[in-house]
C-alpha cells in the first residue's frame, strides 16, 4: 500500500474514532477484534477439521469476551496457530483492548492523550484518587507476573501427566492465561473433570482465578499501601474482598453439604471440589471439575446466582459485579430501616454510584430475561438449562450443562450477542447504541466503585 494511501486511511480512521463517544469506541474496538479473530480462525491452517462459520464466530466472541463457552472442541478443531489466536483474544479481552497500547504509549512518550484517558476510564471503573498511570502499570505488571508464575506452576503440575514436553509447556501457558483472564477455555474436552482431586492443580487454578476475579483496583490499592503512597486500604477494596469472600464462603458451604453427587468423596476432597466449583462460578473463570448436568437443583441455583453476580469491577471477570449487588442490598436495607442515607460498613455510598448500580441491575437482568425468553423459542431444552446457559454467557463465565454444542444457529447467535454485551458491559452497550450525543464522563467516587 502506498505511503500516502496508508496515511489517508489512518487519518480517516482516527477521525472516525474521535467522532465516537467513549462507549462507542469501546464497542467498536471490541467488535473489530471479534471480527479479526473470526477471520483468523476461519483460515484453513487454523483448523484441524473444517468448522462452520457460526462456530468460528462463536469461538472468537467467547475468547474475546473471556467466556469459555464452546460449540466445538478447542483442541480437536483448531491447530496450534488457531489455539494461539484464541489465547491472544483471551489476553486482549482479559486486560482490555486499549490497555496494552495505552501503556506502551505512556512508556514511550510519558503522556497519554485526553481521548485515551476517556476510553480507559470507561473501560475500567476506578476510584478517582487512582492515577491512570499507576493503574495501567499495575494492570500490565501484575497480569504478566501472575501469568508467568501460573505457567511455571502448571508446568510442574502437568509434567508428570504428559510425556510431550512441547505440549506440556503450551498447555501450561494456555491454562495460565485462560485462568487469570477467567476465560475458562481448556485444551481438555472435559475441562478439569479428570483432575477433580488433584490438589496441586486445583490450587493453581484457584490462585489464578481469584487473582483475576478480585481485580486491579484491589491490586493497585495494596500496591499504594505497601509503597507508602497511601496510609490505609481503601473502602472499595475492603468492600470488594468482604463481599467476594463472604458470598463465596456461603456458596461453598451450600455446595459442600447440599450436593449429593460429591457426598461419597472424603471430606477434604469434597471441600476441594465444592470450593473449585464455586470459585470458578463467582470469578467467572468457568472451569468445572465435576459434570454440571446432574447437580441438585439447590446447588444449581447457587451456581447460577454466583454467575449472575460475578467478580469485582475492573477485574478480568464478568457478571453484574459484586459491588452492584452490594449497593442494591444497601439500598434495600436503608429503605427497610427507614434511613435517609444509604450506607455500607458505616460509609455513605454516593448517589451517582447508587444510580449506576440500580441501572446496571435492571438492564443486566432485563437482557438476561429477554435472552432466556428468546432461547425458549429456538431451543428444545428445559428452563433451568437455558437459564444456566444464558447466565453463563452474559456473565462471561463459560460453565455449561452440556447443551452449548447442540444449540441451533439462532441459539448460538443469541449467546454470541449476550457474550459480547457481557464483555463490553451492559451500561456501555446501552450508551454506545442509544446515546445521541457525547455524554459526560461518570466520575468514580472513592467510597465505592460499581
């Protein structure tokens, strides 16, 4: 391409981007990566066996949204190159498509544009006292440090299992990135069911998924505290960790005592299986160590609730977000007690944060309900299976009761749509589609990040 033509195309592309509001830029950016992933995965040398275009699009969307739902086998259908494309999409989706480029720009020029700042503030929810430069650094550095540690640990865990050294290295890298980005993609067709009682392997997965699910706000805050940039841990971090582990503890207890299919295991192994499944649901990592199609109804509803709630804001996880649930509960509690202020842990939650939480809760639930409604017409499965699948898709979880591969074309299109919405964010999606003019950026309060 002649240099002048390249410059013209680049200039027009930048003009187009600058005309978009931040939400539209995020929507368009993720959409372009989804299409590029689809194109690369459709290439003959990306596929071991011919794969339908709708399944390839489904895989690209699932990888970019870090969901993990799959209509075809990642290992059986895609070559090493195809698997590498999937892993690249997972990494982009996990840390955000603008994060790495903005960090490189900041590292080379020591400054970023106002446009980049607006995009980053819309892609990540962060307390206003955080500096965007520090936050970006914590995202990039923490991501790659944890993923490298995870890959090394996985290598020692997989080494006694696999004889092929190259595959051992590749599967270690693949599962480390997939686990930290809470993507749930696996090179094993039954996820981690074959390793349900492998304590070392399960421990690595839990370490990575919790690290990704707690999010970069917690990481940055802890870094501020130990580097003496802050005198105390912020309210947001306390709220995230307390809510995350509180819900996780209750759900693990329900699964431990209530799931009949694991009662024959020894106590420690039953606790291991219960914690693995609940962590992978609330962190939206999407791995499973037991078949989910035969879960008792109470535990099934617990898993659905965890997927619905999801991980922390500004994390690699999806879902409605644990902070949104906390804010909604705080509103209800204040009304029941007839209190004028809405508080959590004795702290007042700002009005704009409450409005955002309620909007997210309503919009998220409405999209989930509508998607299940549509699936009830296109699919011949029970309501609980459709609800499970749709909740997993919009929450970018990846857990399934085994019906993903048997979905109709329309069913796959519905899930593709809500996986994409789940990754972009329901409010961002709404503003990108419905906004008629540039909206003022929502400022994040120190008190709470929803």
